[in-house]
C-alpha cells in the first residue's frame, strides 16, 4: 500500500513588527494605542505556545483590536515569558506587533510612526518567512 504524506506550507498573511521597550506590557500597550491611534485591549486569555505533544510551553501577554473601518486586526504580544521566548531567535525584541492582512498598510510609514512612539526604543519590520519560529505566530 502506498504511503502518502501531507505537507503544509505556512501562509503568513500579516505584517510583523518588533520593538524594544522598557515599559511593562500594559504601559507599552497604552503607548502604542496613543502613538498609533489604535485601541488594543488585553485579551481574556494569554497567547499560548504548545509543544509537539500539546503541552503548554509558555503563555505570553496578549492584546488585540479589530479595526472595523479598515478591516484589520492588530495584535500585541510580549516576546518573553519567564525564561521562554515566543520567537527565540529574536530574544532581544521585547514585543511583537502583528497587523493581520499583509500588504494593506505601508510598512515603512507604520514603522516610522512606531519608532516615534514614546517608550519605544527601536523598532523593526520582519519577514515571517525568514524566521524559524514564525509558526508560533499562526492563529
């Protein structure tokens, strides 16, 4: 009998921004809301990363907002939870800001506004296809 394998390609249909800040998660969220005119609110549940056997490896602070006017969803996720990182290869990044629906916003303009936000030390735009752990960001 023939053996078939299912191969699934990751589809990262979002823009991924990372930034460094000395602020706690709720204060960073407030600064991002003020600086980028967003309305992020803390989710009732943390953003969980699970292992291959379904065990929870880490739980990260998670904020979200759906912009009804532009039909975009924004997520703010803290990278570090105790000793675990959401994206370990970017351990120097404190927070990730995800804009669902790639290509809708202008990344360079958005990044410039992000960098000007009080409390944001520096910011970056990442290509999720180049990150080994980007599969943690699929939800």
